[in-house]
């Protein structure tokens, strides 16, 4: 069974690139894309494995930080990867403080960093079992 990943990205070319990367290159994810963060929030009941959340949305005054807070209030256990072109340390601190699992800058290496972030989420979820601490060295 494939893990469900939600992607919130208003740039349709970027959205398509991410979908192809997750579904084709990585192969073990089912992707649902949203251009508006409100659509994602309406679908949180489907309990995605992870969310990739853009920072800027051209058609609204709120940014990803606003929606990150809403997502975390409604579903605090779902990992959120904050995905942005804004390479600002203050924004990074704020996103991580508000519950983002990772903060990834959109650039040439961002697809590799997304893969690494998802691998870390898998590892963390696998290590949450009752007996997992017994087998760690």
C-alpha cells in the first residue's frame, strides 16, 4: 500500500514536478495535489502520511505559516515539510517552531532533500513501536 502525501503548491509546473517525483521516481507514494491550502485542510480527515506545504500563495494574503498552524491544530501528528523559495533564517525558525518537520529551500537539490526528509519520517514512524527501544544499540 502506498503512503498518501499531500502537496500544497499553487505553481502548477512545480506541482507536476513534485507529483512525478513522488509517484514515478520514488514510486511508493500516492500524491494528492492542492493549489489552495483550504482544500488541503478540508481533506485532512484522509490522514496523509506527510504534507509538503508551500510558503507563498499568489491569490491570498496568508502564507504557509498561517496554514501550518491550522494543520497542526487539526492534525498535530502529521509531518509537514515546509517548502519555499525564501531562504530566510527567521522564517525557518518560525516554521520549525510552529511544527514543521523540515524546512526545504526550492532549488536544484530540493528533490533530493525531500526524499531524505521522507526517509527520516519513515524511520521515525518505524521506531515508535513498543519494542523499538529494546533493539537499539
